[in-house]
C-alpha cells in the first residue's frame, strides 16, 4: 500500500494505476518542498518492483534496497555536490540505461528529484525518452512548480499536484504518531506551514526548532533595536549568506512570516499567527508600529529577496533593507 | 568466511571479473567485487548493472561466508604479492576482510554481501552451445561496426539471431554494417533474436581463450543472456528495441567486383590513410578490368594543403570500371578483421554501398560500407 500523509489524491491515482496495471510512462510530482513527493516516488518505485499482494511491502530485499538507494533498477537523480543544475550528462546516462531491460526487478524507475533544475539541454534530451519510452521504464519528475519546466516536458507527463496540509492536520499527525504534546505540536504545525515533512523531521531533531527559534529571536531583537542593532544584525547575516546564498531567501521568508503575524495581530486575528510561542512579543510590536509601515516593510522584504536572487551585494542589500525599515514608536 | 587460496588464482580471478566492475557509477557498491564461498570453491562476482561476470577459483575453505570488497583495492594489493598461498578471512567486526601472505597482511574494509545487487541466476530459457573459437571469431568480426554512443541505443548492440543450428551476428552504426553467420553445436530450442551490448561481447572476446564449448542461454522474458564457459559466467542485460532490418541493406548484386590480396590492400590503405588524415579521411578506389593481367585497383588520397598519394595494386576485376570512396578508418577496420588471404570488393555505383567480404568463406561474413561523396 502506498501511503503519504494528507496527499489522498495523488496516492489514490497511483494506487489505481497500479491495481489496473495501467501505468503512465512518466509522472510529474509538483508541489512545495517537504510534502513527501520524493518519498511517494520511492514508494511507487518499490511498488513497481515488489511482488507482495499489496505492494510495496517495504520489507522484502528489493523494497529495502530501493529505500537505501542500492537497487539496480531504481535510480534517484538529484543535484550533484557543487552543480546548480542537472546537466545533459545525467540525462544521457538515463537514456542509456533506460534501454536495457530491468536488471533484477520488473521496472526501471528513474526519479529526478529536482526536475526544476534540469538545464534546457538536459530537458530537451529527456524528451527523447519521454516521447518513445522503452517498455518497463517509468520516469518520475519531482519539482516545486510547473513554471520552470519546458512545456514539451510537461505535456508528456501525467501531472500529480501535492498540496500543503492544513495546520490542524499536521498538528494531529504529530500528536498521534510522534506523541508530541498538543502545545508543541501546534507550534511546529504552524511553523511548518503545512509541510508535513519539515514538521516530522523537527520532532525528531530538536535543533531544527531551536535554530528557527534562535533566528526569530534575532529578528525580534533587530526590530526592537535601533539602527545600530539592525546594522549589526545585517552584518552578521551578510557574513552567513556569503557562505550560503540560498539561506538568504529562507531567512527573509522568516521575516515575511513574522511581519504577517504582526499584521494579523494588528487586525485582531491573533489566533491565526504562525509564531505561536511569541504571541506577547508580537502584540508589543504590533502596538508600536503603524499598519501602513508594516505593509511597506513586507514589500521591502520581497524586494530584498528579489535583489539577492539577482546577485546583488548581500551586505548592501541588507543594509538598505534595514535603513528603510520603520523604527518602533518610543515607549511602546 | 575463512579460506586459503593461491595468489595467482585469486589474481587471475580478479582480472576476469574486472571488466564488469563499474567505473563511473551511481551505485558505489558496484565498484566492489563479491567474494563468496560456493561448493568448495571461492566465487568472485562483479556487476556494473549492464553486465555481470562471475568466476570460480580453487580454494581451501575453512568457513563459509560472503563479503564485498572494493575491487580496485583488492586487485592492486593481491597483484603486489608474490606467488604464495594467501589466507582470506572476514574481520571479526565490521564488513571487512584480512588478506594475509607469508610476510604481509592487509585489512580491507568492505560491506555486507546483502547490499550487493543480486547476480542474476539463469537456468531457464532458450539455450544452445557454440564453440569458443567460433564465438570469438564472430564477435571479433562484427563488434567493430557497432555504434559507440548513439541516440539510437539499439545500434550500440550486436543483434544475435539463433535459428536451429544457425546463428547470425549483426552490428551497424548507420555508416557500416557487419553480418557474420556461424554454426551452433546444438540447435537452439527456439528461434530467438536479441540485442546484446557490444561492450559485453568485447569483454567475452577477451575472456575466451579456448575452443571449449560456450553455453548460451537467453532468458524466457528476453531480458538477459548468459554465456558460460570454463569457470566463467557472463550475464548481460539485453537492449530493448527492434534492430534495423539489415538484410535489405546488403546489396544483392554488383556491377564491379575486384579480388585483391589482403595484405597488399592493407598496406596500400595504410599508406593512403597518411594523406587522407588531412583530407577528411577520404580514400578513393578505382577498379578497372583493363591494364596488364586481369585488372588493377588504384588507391589514392589527397589533402589540399599537404599532398597526395596513389597506389596501384594487381587485382582480379570483373565487370565495368568502378570508382568509390570510403572513409580510411572504416576501410582499415574491416580489413583488420577479415582474416582471409583474399578479399573481394563489390560495388555498383559510387553513391551506393560497397560490399567487402572474404573470398572462399562460404558467404559467412559480409561487411557493407556507405561510400563518401567526392568529386571525381
């Protein structure tokens, strides 16, 4: 049996094609990160190669080795160590091995974990297999959005959409399956924004929550502080982003969520906030800021994200971001 | 696992499975060799998921077991040892082994045998036997015509058709086609046509060193083929797809036919290739029944900036005068595998395929080469 929290539709679709034996040669799993798209792709690969009555059994030698990435017929293609894209070389390897009959199982499965990152050439080369798929081959392309995929690739795959779960569903799962206390489950569920994978990982790894907590603490201090504290924060963040530019987007998304919470509190909808454990701080800051300033501030965050993606100087972009931010009203 | 074996046996065994050890790989464990005890012998296996090779060597086994070890490391170490009896033992903890000679001892880390991709075991299917020499010759003559890397994967393989006691090997890369017929020692139980990766067959050609019969088994699902000889088993995945219908590509008649001594033609081709190298590799052949004796073949090549060269060979020419140009590489490739003293070159026009075949081999081997278009 395939199983994935909160994704009934894709699971049912795949189950049906398994039971009816009507397989598509290529699937496209689309949705935000941490929803279990790759997990389901691996399960599907197991099911296609497992002989149990309700595949996958998850226990036979084939299933185990597929899960460990040691199966000869199931290949997970993801980003290389340093490359920022999946190149034509990887696709050529797929094409070559796709034309060999399965080695030990029934079906060769290729899972491209970051299909958004296929280069144009790679995607075009992949069309060859998508157009004339050999027998016994299933391709699963996993990606965050359809926008970055060539229309020619999209049109040759069956697309399955994955949607974030509701906060209450995530909290329920955390309580039921991981025995997390209701309060903490609620906190994690809101932080996860419906991405169950993140929430489950965070229950197993306390440092994930601690790291978010620490970063929010810094954001709070920067907002509370004057220009000096804010520039110090910008300087520290810039040093961190120099090493890992991708983290900038994540960090600024935390800002966006924080500002959204402030707006919610200002509009009297404190029940919907994401950062549940910071409610009192949020209320204080909400009182000290004009709603119009907060709105402008969120626009600034978006502009900064865009600037960073366009390879702006990190330190400068963050300094400008801080300079344009409104200061809190004194005495609040 | 604990056993004693001879260094030279282990070294030889490792060199047999070496071609199947993966080089660039997505599955690191395929760079390992699987050592396992098997009915009083030590079995060595390697697979790169396209081809799997197993071989058995004599060993004095004290304790059964199995383990996988990085192939490169083990081979390098064993080859560095002198001829002697060596002791192989799995480490008491972890997945490694210790290999011990008279004066040296090495501990090599490995992984559990369960993680190794299963080596396919094949007993059922269409089976037959072929003499080792016949198989080696057939592979040798066709494998060069297979495409190395092609967008059409079927062309990177050799089509093998078993029909009664007849077997036909064929390979083509879009510019040339090699077809070789041979006899089987036992009739195949069923008529079957499969495409075997050319690389696998090159490996087998290297490993075959005797006339002993080779067992060939094609699985019932037509997914794998097994070659078994002496102490070696090679299992290869088959390539999916339909091989081009090559019979219609072989010209059935010819306007000109020249019979030339192989060694003279080879030498003249080599000479012409020197100039052809700078002239797009074009070698021009002109056949004429006139001239002294029974006819002549002129081989020429030229490179604009460099110079030119003309060679005249005695030939036995029938039919009209003929002109055709070939790539020097394709011509020298086929001459190097033809294996008879006399070779026949057949053609109709300078824009239709030329046929090269050995004389007096009963029509077993045919090689078709597409001509190059040149201004005469």
